[in-house]
């Protein structure tokens, strides 16, 4: 009985760890809204560090809200390869 509980606990911890490593935020359907996200929220996306996160915010402040996620490639440091990696984790709603 104890071993089964330990196995369940290990499985739960692995699921939690995988979620953290993937950089996906569960809130809002698992996607980060690039129109409202903070630096901290943006850096939870794999491939987005603090510098690029700040550039996303700066771009948003200078140009207004993103009308679609494709527009994020206009941010310096985000090219086609990065966009392909992050597109499933972002939204531009609102």
C-alpha cells in the first residue's frame, strides 16, 4: 500500500515537473496573452528570456496591442524559428 502511494506521488511530481519545464502556463487555456502579459509571464514561455520579454512589452507600448500572434515577429529577436516554437503557447486576444 505504501509503495503504491509512493508511485502515485512520484507520478504527480513528474507531471508537475514536466509542466514547469515546458514553460506552459495553465491559466487562460494554457496560452499567454501577449497583449497583457508581464515580463515574468512571458519568460515562462520556452525560448523567451527577460530581454525579449521586455522587447515584447516595449513593442506593445509603442505600437498598441498585437492584432494577431504573427505580428510578434516584428519584435527584435523573434524570427520565424522562435515564432514556430512559441506560437502554440501565445494568444493575442483582447
